[in-house]
């Protein structure tokens, strides 16, 4: 009966299967491109040490700059944060395999307050709220980054304040 | 009544699955409601579920613009359910009887006999149709919502579409994969059960 059913509706099945194949191909390509652009050691990767400056702004008027010059270029920003601070995070497994940072040095996210992630866009010399998590940030693009504990009423990062009061902010780097 | 029951079911399953990113039964439930009861009720479930889930969410609250795109995207499931139920394929699917072929594969060994019987009742052709429709609706939803996430963060609509859909690819893969499985298993089971209980358009013969 099911073979009769499929042969009775050849056009329907042909179109839907063709569309499904296109979707699989498009989504597979997008995923491949995403994985390639977020690989652990993006080009150029010489395994050399680099300098990264990290600002931790606790949102209560206290902030600290942590400068490290011996960062391996195959680290990501989560590795670095974990190395220089005491981090509490929730790990999400595949497909993203990322950490949601919920606390830094004992300051935990609560209600509307959470740790936002910022970087200095070297092109425009202004802060930008990063569009990806700390695990996906490698040090080929950004060398000055910040964690800022702040309240936000919306997920639209263009409404957030930069981690340094009065500093320039951009939405596109 | 139907909208409130299915909204409650969607919300309960959404919160229960909160630890699994983009794996939700809600889309399948919206599709089922629209398939059985029509597009208006499907949209009702989609809107009311997102109004609660978008505003009361441990992962963060959605802004009004993102929320409207999420609601619009969720309505795709309602449209696809309603459209499928009105096609000849959809109408035949809801009255289709179990096949007798699967026993050749699954029913020979004792322990698998019961499982084989269950698979026969689900009918692979029916599951295939729902899986394909579910995959397509989910793909449209992902394209729209990934685009919306980047709408105000990029300089052009084209950039928002491309960047959003590449950065959102892992989420889309999880969403489309899980929805294909849910549409292939949960949707036909519920629709067959509803028909047996005399619930929905098809059981009442409104679309004959």
C-alpha cells in the first residue's frame, strides 16, 4: 500500500524529497563553513605566544585589567578567562560545544544581571559586544577583551553599555 | 480549550527540554493542531506559547522585535500543517491503514515482533511525508529567525541573512535534525490516535 501511495503522488514526493536534499546540502555547507571558521587554530597559526589584555568590570565601580603576554595562539577566550579568573560556567555539548559563563571570581549572574562579553574592534578603536561566545573567540582578530557584569532588559546588544564608561561603541566591526 | 491545552503542553515540554538547545516538541505540537483543527488554532498555539516562553525564559528574555520574528516563524508550522491537511496527500495520510510489509523486516524475531507491530501501525510513508514537511518548515523557521537575530547588528539585510545563517548553523542543524525525528514519529502517532478518537477535521469528514 505504501508503494502505491508513493507512486500515486510521484510529483509531491519528488518535489519534497528534492527540497529536502537541497536543505541538507545548504545546511551542511553552512555548518562546514562555521566549523572551519571556528577551528581551534585559525590561520595564521604558528603556535607562538601573543599578548592579550582582559578587562573584568564587576559593574559596581570595580574593574581590573589583566594583561598576559604568554598566551598560546591556539587558546580561545574561554581558556584564557579560565586561566586568569575563577570561572563558573555551564557547558553545552555538541553541536555548539560552548560554555555559558555564569560567574567570574564569585560574581554570579542573577535575574537581569549577567556577564556580557566585549572586544575592542581594532579597525574602529571602539568596543563591540561579541556575537559569539568565549569559546569561539581566538586571538587573531581581537587582542583586547572584556567581561562586563551588567543588567540588560533586552538581548539586543546595541542597547548595552560598553565595559569602559564613556568609551566608543560599535555594532559592526 | 484546544489552544490552552496544547499551549500548556508546548510550554511544559519546552521547559523540560531547556537543557537541550533547539530540541523542542513545540513545533510538532503546533503542526499537529493546525493539521487536525485548522490554521487559526495552530496560530493561536504558536502565538500564546511564544508570548510565555519568550518572556519567561531562564536563558534570557526576547526583545519585542526578535519575539515577533519568532512568532512569525512558529506560524510556519501552523501554515504547513493546515496546508498539508488540505492536500490530497494529507487527507489520504489521515485515513491510511497500517501496512503489512514491515513484518518481513521486523516481525520475524520474537523480541522485535511487538516493536514491528508498532512500526507497522505508524506507516513509513506517512512518517516520511511528515518528516519532509517538518524539515522544510523548520528550515524556513531557521532562515527567518537567524536572519532576525542579526538584523540590527549588520549593515545590510543580505549581510544579516548570510552571517546569521552561518553563525546559527549548529543551532539549525540540531533544530532540523530533532524536528525531522519528532515529525516522523510524534506527529503521525498523535494524528492517528486523534482520528481513532474522532477528533479533528478528517475524522468528522469535513474535508472529504
